[in-house]
């Protein structure tokens, strides 16, 4: 079920998954709706909308993960940290909403789960035999993007070990936000490739679903910020990787190491994580250079092919984040998305993609009811 609810100076797009079991899931995109207001009032409007939903329509839900998209992190991030005291993983990144506002919020919520900060510092969501481990805004101050990314992986690996997990067996999804992506993405790629090799993650085994995209942290010396998600207790047969080889090539063909998508099966539901996906063909070539309309449609086609491999489609998609290199493309892209996805939780932000020829990229999460009695209960 999806819905749009208006509030004072904000509105929320809501996707709810309820298959009659204990755990219902919800994705929210909350947007400020008055661009002329100062940041403090836009933040207040977004936070007020969230609180009203939690006290009303979504009563009983708890936050699992949040991401704040800001127009000027250096001047805004501290205010968000003070305003949001929710005990969940939070990602705060400068990726300006392109509707002219200063802030947008993606929030992922669940019912009937227990949450806490785990012993390793990861945020833990418990239900049944699983512990879902989320983390946001991890960063450090090493000398360059390669060293920063290497340290991020080292620290995350130690956290997973402390939780009885490994990167290879338990990590489902990562996000990397790269300050000046055209300059610093190469260092992120080198560090990830090298670290994955040490952990047994190769083209012959598997990689991890991921997005690597332009984004600035509050401190300009942070060149690589990471968010991540792992599941303690997951079995190998629950996880499958998505390739859509008719439309996309393996990322290792052009020297990077992430999966195009990953699905996780439970007895009653399937979670699908689609990595950052652009206008590309199965030879690794940019499709339709300099044509934002055709790139958008090819991007959709690629995402559809990945979803179809998981026996899903866009109706099952719970949220979408859309990244644009050129702010001047916003009006046409917004028109295309509204024509096809009106009411679906999505946000369009300014964030250059890792290859200059790609004008647009999107990522998404999907959830679908299934009946798989051989799988463990969510």
C-alpha cells in the first residue's frame, strides 16, 4: 500500500508492507514543501511530519534506518543531530534535494522488533532468529580516499567479527558517499577491490550490493563515508545475487567489485536490494550519452530486469533514490518519474555518478510476500 499525506510545510510518501504476520514494514520519504523557509523551519516541518506519523498512522512502528539528504551539510548537520534523538542508524549526507528545498528524509520502519545498540556499535534490530545490523555515517580522517575506505572496511570487519559475522557471509548492502567523486572514486575502488580480495570476495564467489556516488559529509576532509547493512543468523541459501546479463555486465569487467542486486528470502517475504543502476548495456558501455530522457528510460529498463530476476517488479519497490549529475535535468526527470511513479516514495537529489557519462542513477529496495516454508521466518 502506498499513500501521500500532507502536513504543514511538508508531505510524506508512504509505502507499507503488511502480509498479516508480526512484522510490518514501512518506507517513508518526507519532503519539506516550502523552499523559501529557512533551514530551521524546514527541519522542524520534516521532524514534525515524522512525529505525527509515528504517533498516528504508523503507531507501533520503530525506526530501523534513516537517511537525511541536506543541501549544505557544513551548516545543517549539527542541527539534524540535535533534533533527531531516535535510537537507530542515521546517515547524514549533503546531496541536495532538487525540488529547491534544504532537506528530505528517508526512513525505514518496522513493527514488533526489538532495537538497541549492539556491543560493536552497530544498530541491532532483532526478530526471530535474526539480528539485522545497520550503520550510518561511518567516516575517518585518513590522508586520502583510498586510505579512508581501507580503514572503514577494517573497522567494519572488526565490528562484524565482534558480532560473530563476516563480511563475506553476512554483509548484504553498502553505500559509499564520495566527496568530489570524479577525483576520489578511484581510491575507493582500489581500497574495496583489495579488501574484498583479502576476505575471499572475488568474481568467482560474490561481491556485495552497493552504491558509490557523489556526496559530501559535514567535514570536507571526509572523502569517503560508508553506510552498511548485515544480517546475523542469515543462511547462505537465503541469499541470491542478481545479474540481468541481458542488460548489464559484471562490474568486475570494468575494474570494480559490487553486485548489481541481492535478494534475501525469508519464509513469508523477500527483500530485494538494487545497487546504484545507470544507463548501461551488457558490454559496460554508457547508453545514450548526453540524452537524459533516454538514459532515464534505459535505467528503468535495467532496474526492471534486475527486479524480474527476483520475481518482482516496480509495484514491489518500496523506495527509490534518484541521483542527478546536472541540476538542470531535474524538471524533465521529475516529470518522467511523476508520470510513472506518482505517490511512490522517492527523492531526486544532486549527486554525480561515478562515471561522468552517466547523467542519472537510481537505487531501490523492494519487498514481496512469498510462501517459502523451507526458509526461516523473518
